């Protein structure tokens, strides 16, 4: 039987991060914002807050009204978590600079169905009120189009992850997650605790210890003192499954298509 996992929560949701109100840049580091035509981004920019996202910050809590959406920037990313009745949490998706946290604002704007937790810190991300988002998406212009495509891609990402969790080994799933994390943080070493890995994989901590040890003995990673380092990226890709490439291609196609449309 799986060991009960301790819930990781913060006392408030939709809370403004500590650093905010910096003017938005002309060249945003988030790919969705950067894919917008110049005039669309210029119209949106005054409503954007440049914020810092801290490790373990809770951006959204399940069941609460959605007030803000977040566009991660420079190497930070968030985990989208399903919260179980016993307080345990299991990750269903990760969102970095390729996406937006709070996609339900585009779909129905109701209460948040899941928890959004900062998994890797970001000094420069972008926050937008739901009201400002709706004002722009109601134009049915470039932002509406790119977020509609992103919503579909994120759903595909979640479906791919669900299939992966059912069909592939814990070792393959950990390799897949590490590759996604490596893509977002763009550094070979980053913080990662056993508690987070267990939550991400829906596995008990002793299982995490064994699987991480296997990857370390094979020379793919080093893992100690709450930090992981990618040692052999190519071998890690081989240890993963097809789900890493399939999910990555889904998300990249969103902004690739937008850039192609702008160039015509």
C-alpha cells in the first residue's frame, strides 16, 4: 500500500508574490507573450505585473475563485497538482515559460479545480488579473487564439502524462520529469526533494530513493542533499519513454505556429 504523503500547503492562495509592479519588458521571457504581435502585446503590457515566484509558493488552491493568471519566465516553472481527500497531492502537469498557469480562466473562468505550486523559482514572471485577461481575450484576437491553442496542448500534455503513469515504469517517468524540468530551468543542477518527487510520481518515498539511486548508479544524474544534477542528458532521454518527446512537441507547436503566422 502506498504510504500516505504529507500535504504541502501555504496559508493563502492567489497571494501577490513579494516583488511586483516592475514595468513589463518589451521582450517578455514567456513564450506565449513573446509570440503575440507587437500591437497586441503593447495593449496588454500595462496590465502585466512583473513578479518573482518563490519555491513552494501556492498560486492557486482548488475550489477558490480564480483571480490571477501567471506566465512563468526565466527558468521557473510550476506544478499543477490534484489534491486528494487525505491531503496528498499528485502532479498532473508542469508549466514553464512555454505556458500559462490558470488556463481555466480561458475555458470557463470559474473556480480553480487544482492546486498550482511553484516548483522552481523565477525572478521574472508575469501576473495578470482575470478581468484584464478577459478584456483582451474578448477581442478574439491573437491572445485568444494562442491561449485556445495552448489550452488544447495542455490537455494533450495531461492526457499523455496520464497514459505514461499507467503504462510506463517509475524509472521512465522520473527520467521524463527530469527532462521537462531541465528544459525549463536551463541549468544542469536544481533543487529537488524526495517529497516533491514522490508527489510528482504518485509513489512512496522509498520507491523514489531506489529509482533515483538507479539513475545515479547508471551515471545519468547525481542526487544528494535535496539537489539533482543532470550528468548525461542523452542517456536520460534514452532512459525515458516516448511521452517526453510527444508532450514537448505538443507544447512547442503552440508558439511555433504563432511565429509562423506572424511571418506570413
